[in-house]
């Protein structure tokens, strides 16, 4: 199981330092550490080093450098040791008007540099009855993309447990993000099956994200086939994030 902390634009510098100090004391072994990936705000990336926790960028520009004031380069993140990059989060799709074409460009850039894309997909409340169409739109381009790209992809900077993972899909229903609402296990399982239908590579991991916390993670882990969780609010305090992990793990 993979537990990804999406810190969004939260955590101050000191809060993040305290988080990491505490989290390190909670982790029992090197193996246990490998279950976690952090997505810090760009200014906090310097707190993450190559051989500590796995980490990645929350968003990148599609160019590696240039006159793009205010943007962040994946090249720089890679030099700093990032191994993952998030893309297609609904806060970017709806809040910043990111299109499928832009998301595809970002996906290309991430895999060209050898990092692992974490591609978010998910329906809004009014699309809930029509999820398959949403997944088709959000994942359909992968089919054409893969047809023209050489595989296997670069794997040199991928951490060992992720060497064979081409990319990660994070299923996040828009209506569940930050609302405290989560899908029934059967609804989540149905979504995972629909998503799998649109994926064309083996070993793709499917995570669930949206209001995951230590009170609901056990059921989700037990009763569905998800490979892990993308966690926002419940990943901001070291003790909360670690106990979410221990709650889910008890059943494995
Ligand atoms: P949440 O956010 O856990 O606070 O709902 C999840 C996300 O947006 O990735």
C-alpha cells in the first residue's frame, strides 16, 4: 500500500520541519518508510533530501526552463531528488482551468525525465451517474499516447519498489475532496473497475483520495482493491498521518 501526503499549499516552514522530525521518530524501519510519498509545496522541497522520504512535485510547467515567471521546473525538482509528480488534480483542473491537452503534455514531461506520474481523475457530483464518460475523457488519451511512445520508460531514478510501476492513478471524486464525504465501498470498487478498463499497462497502481482519515481508511483498505491513498487534510500532522497508516495496515 502507498500513502501519499498531498500537502497542497499548507504547512509553514517550521510546521513542516516539526512534522518531519516527529514522523521520523514514528517510523520503525527503512522498509516502513518506503510506504510513504510526500508532495510538499515547492518552497518546502528543500526539506526533503534524496535518501530520506520519497517525495514529488504537486505541479510543474511543461517546459524545463525559460521565461515563465512564477512557474516550477521539473528538472530542478529532479535534481533535488524528486521521484514523483502529481498532475490532473481537480483543484488544478477546475481552479486553474487545466485542460486534458495540458495534462497530457505534463504527463509526457514527467515520464521523459523518468519520474513517476500520479495522475488524478474523478467525477464531480453532477457527473456521478456518468462516471465512465468522465474516465474515458480523463484517461482516453493514454491509449494514443502509449501507442507512439517507446516503452519501457526510463526507470533509472525510480525507487526500487516502483521500478515496474509505469504510473499511478489517484481516483478522487471531486465531491469527496475536503468534504468528509466518501463513496460506499461498492461504489469505489465499481469506479476502480471502470478506471482499469481504460488503462493499457499492467502494474498501474490505483489509489483512492478524498476525505480519507483514520476513521474510514480501514474499511476502504479492507473492502476495496485500491493500492493506497492520496491524503490531503489528514496528512498535515505527523501523528494523524502515521495513525491512518497503522489503522489500514492492521488488516494486512
Ligand atoms: P482531502 O484531499 O484528503 O483533504 O479530501 C485529498 C486531495 O485533494 O488530494
